[in-house]
């Protein structure tokens, strides 16, 4: 029994030893594994694994030559390389070393201890397509959040970062825009609630010198608010010495500020904050030879030889004491002093007697200098030279008779200039005055007046209720300001008067009022005008400043042209309220009255007469950054569209429904619509999107229409003599991708398919039967045809392409085409076509027969002024052409004593070229009966000028030449020269002179031959 117990005890001890040894081995294995992890990661294989995993998870590519990791010596990386966006961002670092606290990191807090970055060098290329696409599409490197998104705060425990001898270059192609060098900084980053210290310095290279920037300070963010200024305490000192503005161009570009600057800036500023409030701000900014320009200034620039800003502000509890605030430039002087509350809760609080608040300030601006430098920005007339003008304003507070007052005055005077050699100026100054008082009874707006030579605004009341009145003479307004501001030649007349009331407090303000416009008249530069006898506008609007909401109870406009109403609408303002928008709109409009005004701005509008009443219910709203417009109740009754010389388009009723979305941030939109009437049905979609720096525009439409109706609508875009008929059902599809900054590439990148056509058409004597036209576009080329159209008993054939890659675009064909095949001609076709080829057809009547035209090459530029740039190489011929009467042919026949009876003609095949506005050919033979007439070395202008030689069918010997019979005698030749618009005619005097000379030369030769022969015979006898 005892032996058995000893065995059991021994067995238990063995089991315990086994478990102990097993645990020990496992612990040793884990420890060894942990000890070996840094060794593995530092090895070549670990190096490759890390690079592979990192490069798969990021945009761009990183690499390094050596990685060393140790539990006690920290982490060291050498020759670090980073390439983002195919050269968009290149970075290299000689060495990165850090001593992380692994236990802290495992606990979820980033603690890296002392971290050193040696010689970091960064190069950013603004012209990189990859980088540009990321920035344009809103995606920035390293996961940078776009504006408005919540920032991710890292759980920082401790980072002591030291950067030695860094360099950053921002390039634009091969040109360096910004170079920051000698970057040395030390940052001791601590979590919120503890103090973070920083000391940063760098040199900014300029064209003439290197500027220096320094920033040093300590910041202790409030633990409850995290990393922002709310509740934070600390101090920051900033210095910039000899900094050239031009050297910051690339940084401004990356920040989205599209301006360019020149000149130097010296900046010294010190600041202190305590628990989120400003305690001290003092320093100065000095500038020299400053020059600012860029697209934001619309091609203008603003310069000043000097700039001086001095500021000294201290915080006292809830007050800001402005001991000094002065700004001086060549054209602006401003200064302010006083004590202001950090936040003004109400005007009554600011003006309350005994509040201790006080302010005094004044501004003087040389308006003439500013406007002369920035005419486009302020809309000054092109060619206007502003010579002088000043704007002065001052404001101050004071106490008197147990009350507190604030007064302000502003005055614009002496505004003068010169336009087209004529001096212009304001007839009297524009003045503004205000006087506000505060007493135990409350705040009173005793005076608020704006006066000018063209009108006046006055107001008075309290902080609870304020009433105003305004009146303006619009013609005087234009006489005064129109001298300086560009109005494109338009003139206005009429009287504008309005009154209103503002009632409320700090939580809610209600504005009600009415405006009347009497005798309004708008006159276009060419003379026509439109008028509105009376327009009444009433409104009732409420504003809630704290909520950032404007509620529109009603806005109603009643005019002679119709009525427009907005009821129960609203929109938001301020941060976070931009999405609030809901405007229900109803309108009833007289289209003829509206067209009167439209025609003043549209050159073709004066020819179009529009009638009908349009009633619409629509809603404008905003959702997720998009403006959305919807209408499903637009109805036009009694629609009538008239165009001179055309049958009017009349529809008893037209219904329109549609919706659209527009994103103002990237200018993208989506439209969808349906239009229906008894003769037209159109539905379609149009969408413009943006991605990767490219605009993508797509659209489609289904058309069902009657050309007889549509002709009246699109008639202004078609040739005046083009008549088209037939009912059609067609489709159009198109798409184009093009750079946002080059919208003109829309056509060169267009892909489209369309089928159009007609049942019957007439144009300049040509009568076409049913024809289908297929259009397909791709890669900047639009193919048209092939088109085969029966016309005048013959056939019209065409096939070509429009090349949108050229400027201007051209309609071209390079293949042999029998464009006009056996087409019957008449007086109209002769007048508009054949008269450009031969003077016989100028002013001819009673023309009949058939003609043919083939084309070897055709090029027609599309756009204004294209007539003189047409190129056509072709051949023309015609048989059995009868001409009852032709002025020029009659003149030719009269030379032989023939009558002006009807003649039968034949045009022999003739090669010709149209180029540079002229038709040229070497020889065109036209048989009149069986007598040939040859037109040689012809130059005929498209303005119907003629210059050519004409060889008649008669010889100097008086014989008549017939077709097919040879004649050795010299034929009579005359020269035709006629200017544009002149009737071609035979100059008989010149003809007799030329032919007489030829006859004398011919007879002289005969006589000389006879006399010479006799003399030779006498000598030989």
C-alpha cells in the first residue's frame, strides 16, 4: 500500500515537472521569438516584406537601403526614398532614428521619445498629372482630409522631433517656384493638457536674397477640448526677415490661393493666449515694392511702394484694449484705438452707459489710385483713366447728458477721370452719416442717411424697430456712376422708391417692406428699348441669426410682364447652414413682354415675335452640396413664335416638366426634361461630371417633331431661303471628355451619333425629296453622310467630315464625289451658283437644262468670315442649257449682228478651283449653238467681280468658226474686267482698238513678206 502511495506521489511530481518545463520552454520560446523579431525585421527578407506591405497600402512608392530595429537601441532607417504620383512628390531622407516606447505604443499611445530626421529633401512638381488629378479630385497625399471634415487626432503620448538641415522645393515643370532650405526645427509634442514646445527656422530662397522665417513658442491645449485654440494657453513668436513674396508662389498655389506677388516683407509678431482668449498681440509688418496680381484680380494688379502695419492689443477679461492699430500704404491710411468687448451680444450692450466700451477710428483711401490699378475688378469702363478721388470715413463713441453715442461719417468725393478725351466727374459727393444713442429708454437710431446726386436713403428708429425710405432716379444714377462703370452702352430710366420696417431682437428679426419701380425703361446701344410702366414688389422676411435661418413668408412681384411669388420659403447662412434651402416659386408671365427685354441682349431676338402666357410651379432646394430645381407644372397657353418671312409656329398648349441638379463647387450638373405639344415632343438628359481633372459631358434626346412647326423656332439659325417639311422621329446621343481648364476641347473630343432628315426641302431653286442624314463623331472628327438626295430630277451626293481639332473647325472631303448629278437648273440656281462661274449667267433669265458638278477636294471653315477661306477643286459641265435672255451673251452676239433670241448652250467639262475668295480656271468652252466661245485665264471673285479673256467664234478675216471645224485664222479676243457688283459688259472702243492693232500687225506682216519677196527676186535676176 505504502509503495503504491510513493508511486502516486512520484507520478504527481513528474507531471508537475513536465508542466513546469513545458511552460518554461514556451516562455523561453516566446521571449526568444520577441528578441528575434527585430533581428528578422532588420534582415533583408524582413526589409522586403515591410516594403511590399507598405507599398500595397499607399499611393506612391517608398524604399530604403537599410533598416535596423532593436528593443533597446530603437529604430534606424537610412536612405529613405518616397515617390508620390510619378514625380509629383519626391522625398529623400539620409537617416531617421527614433527610440519608441513599445509598451506605451502597445497600450494605444504614440510615444517615440527622441526622433531625429537628418537632411530631409522634398521636391513637389505642380505640373505632375498624377498630383494634379489627386488635388483636383479632392484627394491629397497621406490621407489628408479635405476642408470641413473632422480631423483625426492621434493619441500622442510623447514625441521629441528634431529636423536637421531640411530642404523643400516646389517646382512648376523645370522651374523652381519655391525653395525652403536650412530647415532646422525642434518640436516636443505632448498630449492635450500638457505643454508642447516648438522652435522652427528656415531660409526661403528669392531671386535677389534669401529670406528667413522663425517661429517659436509653447502651447498647452485644454484637455477637454483637444487640439484647438478653445481653452488653450501659451505664446507664439513669429519672425520673417527679407521674405520675397514671389518666392512663396508655389506655396500659395498648393493652398488654393491663385495670386502672384512681388516685393519683400519683414514680419515680427508676438502673441499670448490664456484659456482660449487673446491676452497680447503686438508687432509690425513692413513691406517694400509690393505688387499683387493673378486671375482673382481679373487681369488687374495692385501695387504699393511701401506697407506698414503696427499693432498692439491686450486682453483684459472680456475686453480687448486696442492701444495701437495703424495701417499705411501708398493709397490707404487707417488707424483705430479703443476698448471693445471680445464678443458683442447686442448693440444695446455695446452702447450701454458705463459699459466702458470705447472706439475711435478713421480711414482715408485714394480711390483714384485703387480704381486706376484695378479697373476690371471694379468694372470701370474700358479706356477710362481715373485721375483722382478720395474716400474718407471715421467712427467714434462718446458720452453726453447721461447718454452714450456712436457717430460715423463717410464721404466719397473728387472722383474724376478721362474717357475718350473728355473729362468726367461726380456732380456732388456721396455721403453717409449715422448717429446712434443709448439711454435708459433703450437704443435709438437718431440718424441714418445716404445721399448722392441720384438719390437718398434715410432711416430712424430703435434697436426694436427701425424704419427706412429710399428713392432713386435711375437715369441720374447712370449719368453719375455710368460715367465710370461699364454698362455696355445700355441706358436706363425710371424712378425707384421703397420703404420698409425692421422689427425684432437678437433672436429674431422681421423685415417687411415694398418697392415700386415706375416708368422703367431699358435702352439698348443700337436704339431699341423696352419698358415696364410699373412694378410693385412686396416682401416679408424673418431672420434668426443664432440659427442661421432666413424664412421667407412671402415675396411678390407684380409687373406688366407678369407675376412672380415665393411663399413659405427658407434658406440658411453661416457655417453649417449652407444646405438649408427651400424656395417654392410660382410665376405667370406674358412672353411677349419678356421678349421685349430679351431682344435687347440677343441680336436675333429683335426679329422674333413671341406670344403666350406661361404659368409655372417650381421649387429650388439644396441637398448634399447640390442645388436642385424641379418643375412639373409649367404650362404655356397660346404659344406663338413668328420669324420674318416664315409661317408662324402656333401651339394651343405646351407642357414642360423637368428637374436639374447643380454643384457649384465643381460646376457639375444633371438635367432631365420633357416637352410636349401637338407638333413637338422632346425628352432628354444632359449630365456633366468631373473626375481626374476632366469634365465629362453626356447627353441624349428623343425627338418627335414636325419640320413645319420647328422651322419657325430654329429659323433664325438656318439660311433665310431654306424651306423644310416633314414629320420625323429622331435620336441624338453624345459624350465628350475634356480638360476643365480647356473647355474649347469639348468638340475635339466629342463622340456622338444622330440621325436627322426631312421629307421635302427647297433651297435656292433646288427641290429635295425625302432624305436621311446620319452623323457620327469620334476622336475629334464628325462624319456626315453619305447623303443621297433626289433633287430637281437629278441627284445630290455628299460625304464629308468636320475636323474639330483644327481652329477653326473645317468641313472637308478628299474623295472624288459627283456632288450634282444631272440636276435641272433654273433661274434661281443660275443666280446663286452659275453666275459665280461665268458672266453669261449673270443677270440671265429663262434658264433651263441640266448641270453636273464633281469634286476632288473640299474644305470649308466653319464660323464667321469663312467665305474667303473656302477651298474647292472640282469640274463642271452641262448639256442642253437654254437661255431666253442674257445681258452679256446678248452683247457678244450683237458684235456679229445676231439677235438676242433664245440660245442653246453647252458647257464643256471645265476644271476649276475656288481659293482665297476667287474662282479660277484656265479655259471654259461654252458652245452657243454650234459656235464655240472660250473663257480663258478667268479670275471671278465671290463678290461677283470678273477678270478674264474671251475668245469669240469669229476670225479677223470675218469668218465664223463652227464646232468641230478647224480654222487657222486668228480669232477675235477681248478682255473682260468688272468690279464687284458691276454688270459685265463689252467695251467696244477697247475691242476695236485691240483688234485694229492686230489687223494692222497682220496686214503689215503680209506686206513685208510680199515686198521682201519682190526685192529678193530682183536681186537674183
